[in-house]
C-alpha cells in the first residue's frame, strides 16, 4: 500500500479533506468533509471513482468541536487505509510578511501564524485549529502549511505598497493578495490547456463565495485585487470588497459602532448578501425575480469589468481571461455578462462553448482568448507538501553523509 498525504481545509464548523497516494505522480484517492460540527455532525467521503465510502452522522455532543471531528477523521482514515498518512498539508490563508513558501509546522511557527488572525478572522483561526490539535495528539505526524498569500510574494514593491509612512510597510502593512493556491494551480495548467496564452498576459477571475482576480504574466503573479486582508477588491458573498477607508472612520465616529461591530458587518453582512438583502449565494440570486438580486449581480459583473481594466494596465495589455472557482466554473449566464462588458478588449464569447463551460469559450477570432479552467487547490497543497517532505529527506541524507 502506497504512502499517502492528507490535505485539510478547515472552517468554523466543517473540515474538508482529500487523500492523495504518492507514486510516480500524486493520485487522488478519496475526498470528503465533516460538516455541521457541534450541531448536526455529518461525515461523508467518496473514492476516486465517486463511490461512497462513508456517510455517517453523530449526536451533536459526540462531535462538538473541531478536535472531536479530527478524531473521527483519524478513525475513518485508519479503517480505510490501515494507517495514518505520512503528512498533512493545510491551507493557511495568511502567511504575513514572514512566510513566502510552504513550511513544516511546529509550535513556534503556529504561534507566529496566530498573530495574523486579525487579518483573516474568517479563516486563519479555523485553519490553525486542526494544526494545533494534531501537534498535541499526533506529534510525530509531519504537517505543512501552504499559504494563500505565497504566490503573490514576488510582486514589485510598487505594487505592494500603500501610500503610508514607511514604518507601516516595515511592520507588514502591505498588499498581500489571496487565493494564491488557486492562481498557482491555474498558472501550472495554462501550458497544458491554453498554450496560446500561457507565457502571455492573463487575467484570472477566481469567483466563488470569496472572490478575487489576479494578473499573471509569464506564469507569475504581478498584481491582485485583494490587499492587506481578504476584504479588498471584488464584492463577495458577504464581504464588501473595495471601500473608501473613510467609511470605517464614519462608522466609528458618526455611527458609534465598535471595531468588533464593524468587523462583523464587513465579514458577514455585506457583499452580495448586503446588496440583495436576499442571499450571499449566486445560485439563489440567478434564480430570483427580485430586482435587488439582479442589481447585486449587475454590481458584481460591473466590478469584475473595472478590475479587469486595472489588471490589464498592470501588465500593459491582456492576452487571455480565465474564469475559475465555483461561480466562475458553473455560471455561464454570469460569464456571458462579464464578456459583454469586456467587449472593448475585443473579447468575443462563443455561446455554445460558454454553455458547456469547458476549455476555450471564446471564438477563434477573439483577440483575447477566454477559458474556463477548474481549479484544484487541494492538489496544489499536496504537491507542496510532498516537495517539503523531499527537501527534508534530502537535508537529512546530506547530514548523514557529512
């Protein structure tokens, strides 16, 4: 039986996971999630062929928190593969100024990463919870953190600075960008699925409940719509996107809101949810007859088109546009609306190809080639984890031979 790597993406009430076998190349062996932790705990997992491996629920008290859920996951993995994986790769949203590449985790690294929790309060604490639990319960199990900020760390300083005194930049107040694991995967796929634009200037739109866009030139990130935190840029399911900083001052001084109340507003009650008053889910908005739903989607499309212009300017032009992530991959109506607003780039959509949502969805004569490319952040995490393990093994061998 081959060695395996477990990939974990933890939220406040769920743990998504995938298991990869290590061979000549990584092979996805199973995927699943434990959801409803503390309320209606439910574990489901399917094999690589889509067949169900487990579908089990527990009383809320039996799986009341993430550590308890991890225990159930460990039990399942031991029953399914007979042993634990050789390593666990984790998605960690914010690496701050310290971490620009995947890293082997220990208590000291986790403590440093906890300092960035205020910059990603929806994600960072939940990402780190399972890591801490496994360090305590399975200290021999190697864990690797893979950062959503890392792919963007090669930006020129002019792209990452805010117009603030230098001391703030030196303290880490800078534009980091997020969804880097998704963009890195797309960049790795471009030579295979879109060789005509792989070495060119590409705008990638990662559109999901969290949404951002990235300028990728010759396979490298050069600009992103997100900045210091995951609030910036595009409007999202519940986050507002780009804001005038004066709004924060107004809410503090004129509306008497506390910092915690403003944080709650910006992370949970804005974006598509705030604009529509209906839902943060694009699927709900697309099927709604309420004019507020249409306005929210029109606003989303409008902002996508505006940021496309910004990213094109960062690259002095654009050769390709890629849709990815849940909304980008599965909402042809929204893709069509975006393409219409990008007609000034001479982007011409092929309606039949767009309806299918596979591969190239622009016409042969379109000056800007447009693609739908499914993302795979979990595979990217598995690749990084394996790479860290191999570097560690090489270092140990070198030490023995010295």
